[in-house]
């Protein structure tokens, strides 16, 4: 029988962490890598006997890999603090580890919360590689959507885990705004440049894919709104990449004479921090 280590990265996530830990409390080890939480996160970790380590947030990929490095068993299961294993999935994983895994990694279907309801089971569920042998896999270095890269056979489990993140439209839009900013670094690392065609045509294609091909129409108005936001997320990713390259290019030949160089008045996050004097000394 294989032993299992669960690893979680956390920051101020007490609202959902209790349900998450309750669903994995049967694991042989729970490793939590926290980034100085100030709510009840650490109290819940103590309640469930987690091994807690502290670290600055290094981006999702690197932070998750650091958590894996703290585990003591070969088989690891990654869960986020806003995720919970269904009872059926818990049983399926325990049976798998007892009988002996036949693959090096396992995809698990995800059932998402979509604002005021859970996704209709008839929609096409996303699957994520959550369970794997850490001797054959490690997290990639992507800043946002990081997944393990497994060198070996990958199979898929039948039962779902629940994802409670999109509790309302505000939090969904806030999240994709942050994600789209983080993805600029990933695209730059891959050498991607902005494409006006993707900026114009890719967002509506994403909407059509989510609403019709993924059958999000089964979720009613929640599905329509979610698909529109999905298209907007695609738009933000390429719009911010375009913005990055515009700020990286020389502006002095494109602006009116005496205009400030806006690029020099921004911090690393792209926020204007103070006016820059123009060539004539005016603000």
C-alpha cells in the first residue's frame, strides 16, 4: 500500500480551508506551505495536524514545488484551499493506493461552483493532474496556471473534486484581473508577442467554446455570464501582453513634443507612481 502526502499552499483562506482539510484528513501527511496568513488559517492547520512551513509567495509553480519538497511520501496529492474531495473520490483514491497505482499520475475531474450554483453535471468538466508520484513529476514554473509535468503514464479517475472559488461575479472578475497580469510573465518567457488577430477574434471564440462546446448553457444565466467573463479573461491576457510591449518600445517618437514619458513614471506593476517632468520642465 502506498502512503499519501497532501500538499496545500495557503494565504488567508480560513473561509474554505476547513472543508478542504476535512476531506483529506485521512491522508498519511498534510503539508501546508503558508505565506504569513493573518486570519484563522493556521488555527485550522493545527486542528488537522498539518505540517506547516512558512515561505514568501514565489509564484504558483515554484511555491507548490517547494511544498512538494517538504513531503515525505512518494505519492502526493495537490489540493487548493478552496477545493474539497467528494466522498466518492476519497474512496477511489484510497482504493487505488491500497491496490497499487497502475500509472504515474492521475487526472481528476473538477466540478466548479458557478456563482450561485454548482455546475450542471452535464457540462464538460475540466480535469486536473492532482495525484502523482513525485519521483516522476514536478510542478512547472508557470506563475499562474501551474500543473505538474509527469514523465510517465497518466490515467483519469472517475469521481470529482469540488472547487468553491467563483462565489460571485465580483470575485471572479477580480481573480481573472490578477491572473491575466501574472500570465504576461509566462508569455514573455515563452517568447510570445502580441497578435492583433488573437486580441480581436480569440475572446469571442472562447465564449462560444465555453457556452456551447463545454455546454455551459446548461447552467442558465450563470453559464452565460461565466462564459462572457471567460471571453473577457482571454481578452485581458492578450491586451496586457500588447500593453507590455507598447511600454517597452521607445515612446519619444510617438508622443507630442514635451509630453512626459509615461513608461518612466510607472512601478513594476504598471501603476503610475508620480508625474515625470517633460523636456521643458513641466509636470
